[in-house]
C-alpha cells in the first residue's frame, strides 16, 4: 500500500508539472500573499536613491509591518515609491521614511518615522524627498573600508598619536586635572539631562509656534521696514524738531519757574486783603441790606414816573448795621403809603 501511494503521489506531481509546463507558467507568476490584512490606502514616497528596493517590500513602523511597496516609478530626479498602508496607521505630514536593509547582505524595506503633529495623510498624498532618506549599505561600508585600508587615515592617526605624546610630555598633572574637571562636567550634564530635555522640548514648541505665526511675523517685519524707511527719510526733520524742543525746554523751564515765583508772591500779597474782607463780611452784609431797604422805601415814596424834591439826610451806619436781610424797614408816618392817603 505504501508503494502504491508513492506511485500515485509521483504521478500527481508529474501531471501538475506537465500542466504547468504546457501553460508556460513559473514560480514568478505565483502571486505573493499580502503583507497587511484589511483595508489600505496608497501614499507615494519620493526617494533620491531607492537602492535595490523590490516590489512587495515590507513597510515597517517600530518593527511591525504596516504596509508594502506596490509600485516604483522614475519621476523628476526622484524615485516615486507607491506604498499601501493599513488604514489603522495615521501617517501625518512631517513624517519621515527611510530605506533600510534587514542585514548587511539582506533585502531592503521601508521604515516609517511618524510625526506627532500635522495633518493626517490620505489617499494619493505625497511625502517629498526632503523627508526621506536611505541608510548606509554594504557599498558605503566597503568604500569607507577601502579608504582606511589603502592608508587614507593611517597617516592622520600617526600624526594624532605623535601630537598627543608631545602634548602630554611634562603636562601629566595638568592633563589629569583637566580630565577630572571634564568628568565632573559630564556628570553634572548627565544629571541635568531631564532639564535639557524639557528645555529642548520647550524650544521645539516655540519653534512650532513661530513657524505657525511666520506669515504674521513676515508682515510685521515688512511693516517695520517701511516704518524704518519712513523715519530714515524724515531723519533730518526729526533731528531738527528734537533740537528745537531742546532749545524750547532751555527757555521754558526758567520762564515757568519765574512765573511760578511771581504768582506765589502776588497770592501772598492778596492774603491780607482777602483776610480783611472775610473779617468784615458781617458789616458789609449789614450795609448792603440797609441800602436795599432804602431803595425799597424810595420806590414807595415816589410811585410816579418822576419826582422832584430836595432831601437832606444823615446816614447812621450803626442803625443800618442793625438791619438783616429779609427784615421789613420801619414805617415813617409822614410818608404816605402807595395807594393810600398816608
């Protein structure tokens, strides 16, 4: 039974191989399985040098495969690499992409470095060549090694060692002291790394805010430039105005001091007059009230339009001072009342 099963299996394999050969198919025609499950969206990555990046190469994010290369085309001095990313990945503007190798002789893949801020990229968006790069490959390593092996750096190393020997001869104490200070400085710097990180983050936030306010800053600088140019055009007039103001201040200050002194002297001279008026206010009030009462009596004594008479009177100031405002004057029996016989 075992021999029969082996013959049947061999026959099936032979039949399958014959059918494949007859149709002209090969292993290259067998489609590879998708590296990402679920819905995807396409994004174009521009590279200055795409190395040997193959179609269907994986696209990784923090070590996890999140997409694959679907197409590579030559653009305007760049390689346009179209990748299909899982919709669960939100790639933002400002992100970076780099072509790396799985090992020095391994296959190439695309590594993503997402940005924390920016707009979320959608179907058909492009990540420019300024945000992409390539990691050093074996060719770069062999070129550097060739330079070293052929003596390109050995002479420099020998020169450095010779100069170090010259510098250290007789200066061992100073060098030891310098190394100790350098060690303390590095230790202090290491202890302040959290502060440096916060400072760097603050500078990053400030840079982002300045970048967002760049149009406003640009307009302000343009307006400031126009203002400076206007001041420059009127500089001679401004200098003349300031010089005139200086001369006016030289004249106005002594004049103001003189006027102030004269005004104070006049006010001081008026002090006795005002004080006398205040002291005699009651007497003045009495005299004025007497004059008002005399005027009222004159109106009652001459009710017509005209009157002719000779009058001789003696003014008793003390009697006039006895009248107060609002008191009725005494009635003279010889003066007739208005509208009556007496």
